[in-house]
C-alpha cells in the first residue's frame, strides 16, 4: 500500500532551541535536497522552527511572534513540493493562557507556495494549520501552560475535536490527489486519553475519512525502551485502522535549566499493519526517503544508547554557549570520575579536556595511579594538586574558633566535608576560572538520591553527565567503554571488578586498601531507589512486597545471599528501608542546587521529578504492615 504513495522525504533534524534562523536555514537546505531527490512531500518534526523546551520564554510575545513569522519563509519555499512542519501559530484576536497571546503548537501544511486549506472545517484557525490535540502534562512537559489545544478550541466553540479531524489534500505531479492526516507527538499516545468516554483516536477518524497516510510530527525525548513501547502502541492502533504511518522525530538536545533532554530521532515508516519499513539511524541528522531509502537501521542495546545520549547531552553545551568549550574534571581514581573523563574525551576530543587529582593523606596510591592511568591513556592533560596543606590549615582554623555560647563539636563528617569543599569550591572553581574551563559534576544517581555528596563540594559544576545513572549502570557503562568503544583497558579493571571499592577517601574509615568504602549497599540500594524515583513507590509498597514474599522479584534484584548477609533479621531490613526513605526526603535541598542533569531514565532529578521539602509521614497501612513484618523472618 505504501508503494502507491508519492516519494516522501522525512527529515530527522537537529533542532536548535530558540534559534529559528538556524533551523529555517537547515530546513531550506533539506527542501532543496528533497526536491532534487524527486520527493513530492517533505516532513519535519514538531516545533522544528522554534524548538520545544523553551520554558517560560513562551510568555514573551515578541519572541513568539518572531517564531511564528518564520513559517512564511517555509511557505515561500514550498514550490513544486508539499511541506509539513511544526511551528507555533498565533491568534492575536483571542486570549490564550493567563490572558496572554493565544498560541497553538501546530502542524503547518503548505504546497506550491500556499497554505493548504481544507473545506468543511470550522472557522477560527488559519488555513493549513492543525493544532496539537493531546497536551502532555507530566515529567518536564508543560504544553497546557503555554499552548491552546485542539480539545480546548473545540470546547470553546461548542464543537467536537473530530470536526477538525479532516484530511489534507494535495495534487501530485501525475495529477493524482493525495489525502493524509496529521498529528503532533502526544496524539499518537491516544490510548492514555479519553474523549466522551472513548479513546481520543484521531488516526481512526482520519482513516475513516479516507486518508491514505498519517504523519506524526514529534519532539519526543529519548529514554530506554520508549521506542519499543511506541512501536507497540502504533501496531495496536493500526489493528482498527490500517494505514501507513510516518513518524518524524528530531535529534539533538534541549534543556529547561535543570535537565538536559536528549532526542534520538528513530524516525520510522510503518506499514498499515505496523511493520517497520524504514527507520533512520539514531542520534544523527539525516533525511529518509520513504521508497528509495535504506532498510531500517538496527536497534541499539541499552548501554550503546546511553553512551550516545550522554554524548548528545554534553555536546549541547557547545550550542548553549555558542563556542567550543574546554572542560575541567576532577579525577579521583574512582569509577565515576573515570567514566566522566572518558565521556568528555569522547564527546569533545582529549585536547579539550583537562583533569586534576586533589589528594590528601587519605587518598591511596592505587586510586592516584588509576587517575593518572586513565588520563594518560586518553591523552588528557592531567595535573596533581595536593590539598593536604590547605586541608590542615582550614581544619586547624575551624577547630580553633568558638562562639561565646557554644564550642561545637568537630566531627569526622565536618572534617570530610572540609576536604570536599576545598576540592570543589576552591581548587576546581579556581582552576576553571584561571584557565577558562567549564567544570563538571561526577555524581551518580544513587549518591544524588541519598545525599551522599557535599553541598558546595562535589555538588557543583555546570553539567552532571552521569547523575541519571545508578552506580550499577556506571559500572556497566565503564565496561561498555572498555570493550565496545576503546577495545582495551582505559578505565582500570580494578574499578570495574570491585577490587578497589567505591570510596570517597576522606578519612581512615574510607581506606580502600582495607576494603573500606561508601556506606551504600550498591546493587540493592540502586534497585530500591529505582522503584522510589522512577516508579513512585512508597515504603508501604516495599513492606507489602516483603510480607508477600516477593520483594526481590519486584525490585528486580536477585542476590539473596548478599541480602541475607546484609539483613540477618527483619528489624535490620526495616531500619535500612526507613533510612533510604529518610535520606531521599531530607536531601532535596542538595538536589535542587545541583547542576543540570542529562536525562537518561524514566524520571530524572530536576524538573523531570518535581520534589518538595516535606516533613516525615507514614501511612496508617505502613504501621500495620511493619508490625506484621516484624513477626516474620528473613527468608
């Protein structure tokens, strides 16, 4: 059935947020390329002129009017070809959200220098414009905050959404008429939405009204397995309404100030039964032809996709600052900093990466050797800057002063935090300023969740490349780098094997030469935190799973021998459960001050997961289950 359609060019474009001039320049180039390749229709992604994740810049009318006006440039370029693209459309005569200019996140359809008008659609929208029907209102999406949806338009006019669900028609070069429907991103996920107690399925209506194909223009961020879910959703919808579907997504990164959101593309051509006929290569800009293109690109495994996602997020910093940045990373000789410096070198080249090791007497020779080795192998410029003298001076200074009403207590934690702050607030920040460098944050998601980091010490930097990876994932990425990227040992094997344990090395109690490391049960705590952060589970859920005998199965962690060694009785397990919940709750004040995190999971700290500082509270059911659990034994 797709063979009967015209040649269609799908552009998987690297959209630069808030740079309509650059985006339109790219679009014009692809329109020329598509026309030369014999395409009769070219399709771009959602909000490809303005960018999508712009925050409250959508409230600045001068910018919005400018974004909208660029649609005219594309219309003028649509000679001898039809162009579908996403951009904001404005209605100056109507009130939008909060009394502001009414804005639509819309598909624009033009051909032969004109917007394509449709008969039999209600008045009130410009010709050639189809607004987004379903507005996502979760994670970092705020469509309803800024845009007027087609659902809202229909309700305001006393109409049905389906009154506007009318196919567009264009005349092809051979005289045939091509009828098609259009959607924007969330519209394809219609099974999650109801309309008059039914699924709001515009694809079905376009199909029933004679559309020969459907185009979904998306700005869909990457997370692992999201594309698999989308493929399944498309197949389910097409069972009722078989029609070719063209899904066009973008690549690159955009950010909301707290999260760097990455786009993998995965632009796909589906047959009427949901078979994948064409699929673009992930993470790179390209044009895919519907009939004369290459076969579908292969799917990536998880670590390969995470690797590309981090590279995409890091390179976004050059776009933001409009220059080739140089980066500074603190290398401790542990697994996190070794992965971070490796990813920076891969993203920007070793010549743009600088590394510093800042030891005290607590730093073992093996970790200092690791730091030198990884930087030497990567050919990253490396220096050692011992801080023992600064640490001793500041320690004596703090010990030597008192308030008149209290002398305070100089604890080991105070001592450890002094070292962390010297490294981050003084040495890293000072070197970055002296040499004009951007310095990075090396924290992982497990530490970030539990607050195992020092504010103004290792909670610092301009970007957090691995802060959405749990510790076990950092180890997996390290193994992937050595085996699949470098093809040799770059990240020291003693870190990957666990021979050198993860440790902050800030006191004798964290001596890696004696196997003394972090107070975190890596593997188990990672699995528990994933449930809390990404699946929004409460301690009562873990207690219920424990009572039902399915805890380890539910959290996806199977080392029962280690579990029994850590928790010889139920009371010790419950104390740990309550410690995890408390640490996550009380350490929000650190996370809210953390640098932007590259989003790699279902929920990342930042604007992806919106947190509040709240007092402790246990549900009534928690107390009942706790009493029941304490009457049981560890199995």
